[in-house]
C-alpha cells in the first residue's frame, strides 16, 4: 500500500495542499458569495414582506377603527331616530287621546243634560201621578175627592221631608 509508504508522503501532502487550496479558493471566491448573496436576498425579501405585512396590518387596523366608528355613529343615529319616532308617536297618541277625551266629555255632558231633562220631566209626571193617586185613594176611602190645594200642600210637605 502506497499510502503507508513514508517515501511518497511528501508528494501526497503537496497534492493534498494544492487540492485543499484550490477548493478553498473556488469555494470562497465563487460558490460562497453566491450562497451569501442568495441568503441576503432571501433575508431582504423576508424583511420587506414583514414590513409590508406590518404596513398592511396597520392600514387594516385604521380601516377597522374607522368602520367601528361608523357603526357606532350609525347605532347612535338609529337610536336617536327611534327615540324621535317614539316621542312623535307618543305626542300624536296624546293628541288623539285628548281629542277623544274632549269628544267623550262633550257627549257625556250632552247625555247628562238629556238625563236631567228626562228626570225633571219624569219628576213632574211623578208629582201629577202622585196627585192623581192621592185623589183616587182619598175618594175610595172617604168617598169624596179632596181639594186640589190640600193635595198640593200634602205633596209639598212630603217632598220637603225627603
């Protein structure tokens, strides 16, 4: 085996150094700069993408805040509109109720006037019926008709007692 022969070692060491140095030069001057450039380009791309993502996230947050504000404003306007409609409806209902109450009160007043008139008419009829009844009973009991002035005096005394 020639590798273990010490006489050929200096040539093998020289060739190993030549191959090592040539590989080192090729790797350090050609391949490693390309790899380094690719890694730097990839890092720059990732960094740029991250910056773009941060910018887009900030922009989306601004838009989300604006949308939330618009929603809050819309809710406030809707609540205001609803409360105004409710107040308007309540006012209209109160006005209708007041008109109906006024109409009802007028009808009640008319009815009370008619009831009083009917009662007064009935009371005058009651007095004449009572006078006729007194005359009829007295006639039946005594056989004579009482004087109209006596009947009116008796009825007035009974009416004032009640």
